[in-house]
């Protein structure tokens, strides 16, 4: 299950995030990136206003503080009653900071923050787990229009999430994320997705939180299946966005496609094909179950980005002998999305001869009438360490 973290600057914004359904309320000063700390009085007041209705996190401050300064600031935050303390880590001083914070791990949930646009060392994740940290987040230090996926591709983000889980850490992703990023990042299995700028008026992180924007992002992130208990109160548009579907609700389909994507691929069954990459062209057509109304926002669409991401994630797993295997793996990945009814995939090797060789396959979802299912089912697995 993936939780929504909303970063807020004061008690009033915390109230909006609380009302609109954020799972974690994160306190920081958005005018001082990357990790501007709020004064302790503001943190204490926000914690009191939230009054245990949501977990609260707060940031220590600039990541270039000395290890002792970080430890002292973290101790002060613990006294305010926050549930999580976020600490930025830069590789040069990271090991010393982790050692200095080790005693605090018994008092509060510590979350280390790495920066995708600065030097980062993911080998530290194992040390964080050993030191008792609760989680790690991958964020961006500079907020100049580039998003987290602009700095690290989908395969790299998946590696970060998997390394966190291997270390028994909760995995968080943040960094100028926008609504279209949500459907791309959910299949990676993060425990937390964090937002600030896209929640604000005009998508400007230094402006006030906008309730409508918080509601939109909240609707894109699946909740627990318990929301389905009362059929008379189900809003299927919101639940479809949050991760549920009924196979019987809509049978009409639209076609979403990606054509003529050429990528270097480690593929081939011959020995001589194992020491280099070959150009492979992908053409994918997907029949997607149509929403019951005209598309209005990201809750209503199946993004073509999901097709490209599925291909790149399959390729990131290493050498594949056969184009048949490659096509089947892509089909499996796409059919894991419950809105997908049918896929046509054409995979062509372009460097074998003058022309192209390959395979085209068609795979359909097996009909399951009247079944209610949670989308992105892999996100319902127990949290690391459970």
C-alpha cells in the first residue's frame, strides 16, 4: 500500500491536508529548499492541531549540517511529538550522521533523504537499516521544473525502492512530482509518495496549499480495500483512480498506443550477441476499458508513459535470449494493469539483416464477470519488516 505525504508550511495548511485525506503530514519550510526546517513552535502547534489523526513528519534542516548539529536538531524535533524525523544525507558526512543518530532510532522513526540531483550513495541504505532507521526517501534538492523521473529513470527508481525493501526500510519517492507521475510510480511499489508544489496554488511550492489539488492527488493513490465495504456509498470514479475496478462496470474500450520506439537491448541467443546491445523497435497497441464519462483529468486516462515504463523495466532485468520472451514479459506487465483488456505487441530486431525480424503477439485478459479487485495488487504486500 502506498501512502500520500503532503508537505505543509503551517497549521492552516496541515488542516487542509488532513481534511482532504493525506496519509502523512510533513512539516517543512518550502521557501528554503531542499529541507528547510520550521521553527519548533510552529511544529509543536501543528502536531497539537493534528492531534494524532495522522502521522506527522518534520525535517531537521539543511543537509550540510554537521553530524552533531543534525543530532541536536533531531532531538529537539522528537520533543515536539512528531512521528517521523527526516534527515538529508550527503555522501561525505552521511556515515558520521548515521552513527550520531543511531541512539535516536529507539525514540522516533528516522527517515533519511537522498537527493537525486546531487551526489548520492544508495549503498548507505543497508547501513540505515542496521542503524534502526525506519525509511529512506529519494527527493530533489533543486526545484526548477525538473521532476524526480527527469533525474533518475524508472528502472533506477525501481532499484532504489527494491534496495530500501531489502534493507527493511520504507521507501519514499518525492521531488516536484505531478499528477501524471502517480500512475507511473505506483507499480514500482513505493511505500510513500511525497508532494508539495503540485498541491499549491499555481503549482508554485511557495504558494498556499490548494484543497482541490490535494483532493485530485489523493484520488490517484489507492486506498485499502475496506473502502469497498458499503456498495451504496461507492463512487466508482474515485475508486477506479485510487486502485479498484469492477470488470462488469464498463466493456467499451479505447486504444492507447506507442509506435516506433527504438531502444538498445541486450538480446540474442547466440554467443556473439551477448557482448553488445542491438537496436530493437517496439510497437504496442492496447485496448483500455473506457471510463464511463468523458476524460476530465488524470483520474480518467491510461497514460502511454505506462507502456514505455513497462518496456524499460523489463529491459532493466538483464539479457534476454528470445524476442518471444521479451514480448511475453511486456504483455504480462501491461495486462497487470486492470484497465487493460488486450495488448498487441510487435518486437523487431533491426541489426540482424537488411530489414527487420521479430514477432508480433496478441494477448487478452481472461474475462472475470462481476469481480471487484484492487488495482496494483502488488502494493498491498506487508510493509518491510512486518
